């Protein structure tokens, strides 16, 4: 596990960043907000990589001074949170899905620190400095499903996920709904590997689905696209665009952009009005939080009917004329 590292440069920035306390007046000459990220997996992992990327972008702009810890266990999460709060960080970002209660207890002890945390639960007005988010990228997942539904020849799609939590379930359901737009008779094989980062297990699970007739895979986890590549079938990516690594395999991907979420939090901290809120809306397509990746190497290979529907639905989603259903229930095989 990577431990928090506090050097002289970080401490020299504490005084300036601490002036951005909750409820304080806006700073006339905004200093970089001292910001910490705490992650339970490597920053290369899909979901966390998007948070990390947005934080690095904000740091390059000069909005934040960013440090982070990765591979922090759930049992150690509260301790690392507390250490970063004690070190003078004004904004702390991360994901507390497995340490929800402990994280909120730490936040209660540091009312002048803004906590922006990935969570399956909602904000609590009694804890005004703790805001929540998750990746509501069901819009792009639905669009990627349309493409998958047009590309399968066997009518069987395999879906490999990490855990059946709302953040994963809603994306799978949206994908399935999109696929059924092209073929209502498509069958789905659904499995969860019980890990956020176990590529060998995800790959093994995908192989079993291919043996059972799947010719398109939904790669919610790393390892699935490797199985698809080895067996010469297609895959649909999730959260990040991996087509450059799998040019003959990954047809499309639903991309998560964390920048709108983080930028909103930064603005609120700078203005001294950060409060308990659900930042999930900033992952919606109309907010710029998700997009469908370019077809790239599959340009000209996706049926025109699917592309026409994707274009139509994209416009309708952005205008509000069409809403992708948010279903957080655990999906099952059909």
C-alpha cells in the first residue's frame, strides 16, 4: 500500500489552501487548493484512472496542488483520510464504497475540509462537508449497446462485471437496453468476478462465455478484451477507450469524464460554499460527463441502421427528449 507522502513543498502550500475553508469568503487571488486523492486500487484501474486524470488536469491548470495514495485497503482507508486532513488538505477525493461509515466519521471531525467521495449512498445534510458522486454514464453505455446489438451474429453477448453494485448494474442494464433496440431477442450471459482488479479472473470468465456462444463481450473489467482478442471476437469497452490497445477487438466504449464533477467541486471550494450534494448528475451526457468513443478502426464496419439510431438518440439525450432508464438492480443472464 502506498502511504501518504508529505514533503516541504506540500506543507508550504498549507497556509494558502487553508484559507479556502468551508463558509469562508472567496479568495481574491485563488491559490491552488491542496487536494488529496485516496484510492483502493491502482490509478491504472479504469474507474480511478478517470478521477486521477481529471485531478492531474486541474493541477496543470493551477487550480489544485494534488497528491494521492493508491492501493489503500478498506480497513486502512479512514486512517489515510485522517492523515491527509491533518496535513492541511482542503479537498479530499476518493471512493468509499467499502468504508462508507468510517469515512463519514472522519469527515465529521474535519468540518473545514471538503470531501468528494464515490459512494453508493446519498449526501446527508447533517454532514455538510461530505458530497457524493458515482459514474452515471448510462447514456453512453446505452449507445454502446446499440452498436453491440448490431454487431453480434450469434445473438449472445457476454457481460463480465466486478461487483453487482448500483454503479455497475445501471451501466449493464443501459447497455442491454441499447442492444435490444437492435435485436429484442438477444441473450445475455452475466457474471461478476468479485473484484475490481483481477484481469486473469475476468479473462477466465470471459473465455467461458465465449465457449457458451458469446461473440461480443461487454468489458466492464480489465482482462475481458484480452479474452476477446485471443478468440477473435469483439468487445465493448467501459469508462476508458482501449481501442488503441485492441484495434481489431474493441468496437466502441462508453467514456467517463470526471472533469465536470471535479471542476464543480473546485469552484464550490474556491467560492467557500462547498456543501453536501449529489454530484452524480455531472456524469450525465448533457453535462459533458460521458461520451461514446470514436469508432476509429471500426469506422465503416458498423451497420448504418445502428449509427443512425446512435445519432438520433444522442441528440435526444442531449435535448432531454429521451432519457436512458437508470436501473440499479442486479442484472441476470437471460
